[in-house]
């Protein structure tokens, strides 16, 4: 038997919380980054086109790897683990850096990514700009110390967080801006990340920003979420399990082509 779940929303429980605004910033890839993306997308689409529908259930991990590569390129081709180097151009890092530079003096900012490698690239950029930050991934030994430093040290205005390591269990009410660098299937997971600062004790207007590269898998996933809500309704589903719900037509719709 399935368990019964009694659910009370935050709006019902914490009526005193201020408003929360969600927005999308579109990050247009430059020529170098777009060239890498288009090449990988064409390769992945050709793989899907020549793979019989009945074989796809056995190829789940291969499909997931292909989708992950496209997502990584949306962040930066530097994340690819191939032996070749495809450059480190990143429209998202450029936009995010500009956002942080304009806001960090008056706001505290959370930055979430599912890819630790992306956080490392952002870390290098912030270090070069002399912008102090905290850092939390699955390798962080003393979570309480870094959280406390961000919450109480007025000089530390930015917190870089791995979505897997910090998507739940943190109270970061000093922050009022949240940037989700790489959106994925489940909006509920993203909302959990946003709610690290949208909690009881928050007295500021919270702004949550998703960074999306237009004309890529990211924009297509957002559209798919709109008409396949059942794919993202279950918090405990993994990426692999969600992929089992997609047919060949769904997967092809995540790429560009006729």
C-alpha cells in the first residue's frame, strides 16, 4: 500500500513570510560555446534517430549521459570530461558574475549548481574579482561552520552550494537572492533549494532566478515540464527513473531538428 501523506504548504504554516519572486534570465551562448553545443546535440540526436524504440529502455544510462553532456555545455564546455579541450566560454558565468557584482554589496546571494565543476569555475571568477564567498559541497567537513560564517560574517556575501549537498537541511535566511545555475527535471528539488532562505525568520523579499540558455535542452525541458507534470510530481524519483517515463519522441523533442 502507498503511504498516506498529510501536506501543509509553507503558505499555510508561515503566513508572515514576505513575498517571493521567481524569474528567468536567458543567457545567450557565444559563437564558441554554441558551436560545441550544436555538435554534441547533432551527435546525440543521430544516436536517438538510429536507435529502435524498443532498445531505449536498455540504454537509459547512455541516454542520461547524452543529456548530461548537453546540460554541461550549457554551463561551460570546460565541464566535459573528454580528453579534448573545448574552451571555457560560459554565457552563464558571464551573466552570473555581472549579477553578483551589481548586487552583492546590498544583498546576500545563494548560488546552486548540480555540477561541482561549475561551482569551481564560478569560484575562480569570484576569486579573480576579489568577492568573498563561502562554499559547500559533499566534501565539506564542517557544514555548520561555513553556514555560520555566511549567516554572521557581513563580509561574506555569496554562498556557492552543490544542489545535492545543500538542497535541504540548511537555514540561510540572511540571503535574499537565489540563483539556480542549471535547472533540471524536478521543480520541487529547485524549490527546496530556494527555500534554504525562504524560511521562518526571513524578513526580506526573496528573489529566485533560474539561468537558462535559449534554444537548448534547458528551454525544452521547461516546456516539457508544462505538459508532463506527472514526471516532476514525485520528489523521490531519480533522473534514471524519470527517463524511463520518456519515449523516443519525447527525447527527440529535447533536441533541435525537424
